[in-house]
C-alpha cells in the first residue's frame, strides 16, 4: 500500500501551483474561456478625441489666419518703405505753375536726387517767343525723411515773383498745391508731386505720360 494513501485508502489530490491555472490561463483571474480580461474604456473616450480634434483644427486655422495677416502687414510695410527715398535716390519732380488768371505758365519735369539740390532755369511756354514771357528759376532741395521729403524751394518767376522761398514736408507721390504771392498782390498756383524713380508710382506716372503723349497732352503734376 502506498504510504501516501490516507486511512480510507484514497490517494490525496495533488495541489496545483498558484499563479498558473490550466483552465484560467496565466492571469489567475481570467474567465473560463482562457482569454484575459482587460478594463473597459470609458464610453465618452470617442467624444473626447473628437473634441480634441476640433480644438486642434480650430487652433491651426487661427494660426494660419494670423500668419496670413502678419505676412500681409509685412508686405504693405515693405511696399510703403520701398516708396520712401534714401539719400542719393533719384527723384522726379513734376510741377505746374499757373499764372494769376489760371493760365499755364510752366510745366517742367525735374530729375534730381534726395539730399542734393536740383536747379532749373527756363522760359515759359510761348508760341511766338514773346520776350515778356516770364522766366522760371527754381531750386529744389529735398532731404530724405521718414515719410517723404523735407523740401526747400526757391522760386523766381520773371517780374511776377522776384524771389520766394518756402519749406514743406512733401509726401511721396501725393499732389501738393502751393499758393505763391506775386509782387503786385496777386498769386500763382504751383502743383508739385515727387516720385522716387523705380517705384510702382513712378512707373504708373511714366505710363500715363506715354499715353498722353500719344494724344498730345501731358499728365498733370
């Protein structure tokens, strides 16, 4: 008789090692089908993921809009700075001088440079070369400034204006009207514009000159 048998003659049941279950697998607390049981995910996990996706898309769209706005602002700023003169930049001055009765006396175009004086000496427009035609002497000295030109102008118009000097802040590409008193108590009107050579505004003005030259007219200052 086996010494391990009990007093009734039965063999003792072998004890299975803990931690490994032939029916429950390696996890001990598994179901009888042998597959380990994992914790269930929350039911609202999909909604959380969806909300995060919407938030990410909205943030990305906002960043794109902000970047486009900054790029547009930088482009505008660059274009504005491109129109402003630097010392030595070529400047085209377009002038019109009208007499006391509104008649056109002069329509010169003067090419100068920023921070350098430009001088002009010419006779007025006269078909018969009348000696009484006024003579224009002009000195333009435009200093480069943050918003255009700091312009000094000395003017002599025959017997109408012996000498007249003024100083003004001259925005680029914009028309400025100046009333100049004559020696007999009347006044002349001067229309003046300044363009930085090579800019878009200068190109547009030159195109207008070409078009009006074909029609035998000159673009206004």
